[in-house]
C-alpha cells in the first residue's frame, strides 16, 4: 500500500489540494487517453471504451465495444482533507484558525499540525485549547465544553519570526503518518484518500470496458461537495459512482442499530445518506455482481453526511448514482482506521463493474 501511504501523508486541505492532485495526475496518465485539470482544480482522467483485446490506438477506440450505446461512467473520489485556515496571529505569535471541514473538538486536543506558511515553508505546530492545565483547573473549569474556536496553534517561535513566516489565509492540516495495525491501516486523511486509492487501483486493472470512464479526483468536498458539482457539469455522466468512506461505529458503546457499517465485512453499498438516495437498480446490480464474484459487501444508510454522489446525481439532466463506501473508524481524526479486506473488496467490485 505504498501509494495509499503517499496519498494520506500528502498535504491537501480543502482548496489547496495541489500536492495530492500531482500524485493523482501522475498515476492517471499511464492509464488514460486524456488527463486534465479543470478551473476549480479537479483532476479528470478519461479512459475511453474499448473491446477486449483492443489497444489504445485509433483502431481500438473505433472498435465496436457493445451492442448498446456506450455510456459515460464518472468515478469521483475527493482529494481534500479537513483542515484549518490561519485567521489571526496574536501579539505572542500564537495562531488562531478557522476550520475548513467538520471537526469534533474532542479529537483536536494536544495534536501536531503542519502549517504551510509563506513561500510554501512547512512548519510544525502544536494544536491546543486555550485555558488552564489540568493541575490548575477548578471543578467548574472541568465542566466547560470545548469549542473549535477555543483552539490555537503554537509554532514555538518568537512573534516576529511567526509574522515573517505565516500570514492570514495560510493552510493548516493535522500531522500524522501512515501505519499498518493488525489487519487494518491507520492515518490522517483516509477520508478520502482511500477512495482515491480504490479508484486508481481499480482503474489500473481495467483492460477493456464497454463504457467511457471518467476518473475524477475532486476538490473541496469537505466544504460542500463543490468539485463534484463543476466536474459533473462538464462530464455529464450517465452513471455516477462516488468512492468515499462511511462510519464504522462497531466500537464500545456503539449500539447495533446505529453502527452504519462494520470493519472487515466488505465494501458498503450505500442505500442513502442526507445528500443522495442511490439508484435502486444500480444498488441491485452491484449486489448481484458482488454475489457472483464472491466479493464481501454490506449495505449502508448514513443518517447524516453525504458524498459527491449527491452533486453528480443532480447535475444537468441527472445521473444514476451510487456510493461505494469503505468503512472507517474514528472518522475526521488523526487515527482514521480502515480494514484491508474492505479496501480490497471495494477495488475488486469497482473493477468488476467497470469491466463487465
């Protein structure tokens, strides 16, 4: 999983996905007939339909690939991760930050961050909550519920040096490396670099397809599914497949009916979330294919949250849409955790669908 490690450790907060985009572009170029970046920053790779045994030349592209008219199948996996934007530098050199994405304050305490300062300088900082240390807190202090606005970044530098190297608008992301853990992997930004990884690895296995495949690394999903809106408007897909993560609440105190998904039980076929209702026939088609190929899967209903499918589904005249989800524990934290079996199931099922 060298590529997944590279993707998760890259710097890619919402609106600043350049480093991830470079990796995605480099991976797509050998596999696609055309790769380009649109105005918003989405990376789009087109792999044209071709019959089995046909090459990528004109003859292969012109070959009759199916009796039916070939469709436009759009894959979307978002490249951005949750992060912050520097909003203030105080007179002691501490940074105040504005979140870009959804944060639970409980996951923010005592974390390391990377600040992308002036001239692309990368500075390590400490993310902490303002207030007294535990040794000095009163009983009343300990009752206070933390808010995202309570947090600041300490760069360990004099104020003059901080102001020389950092300014309002600079990006900040969590700092945490990729690691294998038992049958799982853990890292920051598995949401949604694991979806990007699944998209790339599935596409790598495709030697023939009856459809034109558009593989899109989208931007700014965490702040409103924005990249999916513009890229879907351009691609005009007939079939839209989002590749994202979902909640795995299979942990202590996680009630059975609220688990959403479970690690190790296979790729999750999304039925609905708050942004989209998956096309019922498409869900059944994936289910039938998974059964036939003996690929493990589970069904998913996410009570809150959505994926790029929500925007692809409603772009222009609309598209039949579904999300293939990778179950993830500890979402939107530095310790996001996915099971290798689920990742492989997602790759296998997507590759099977695109080829069949």
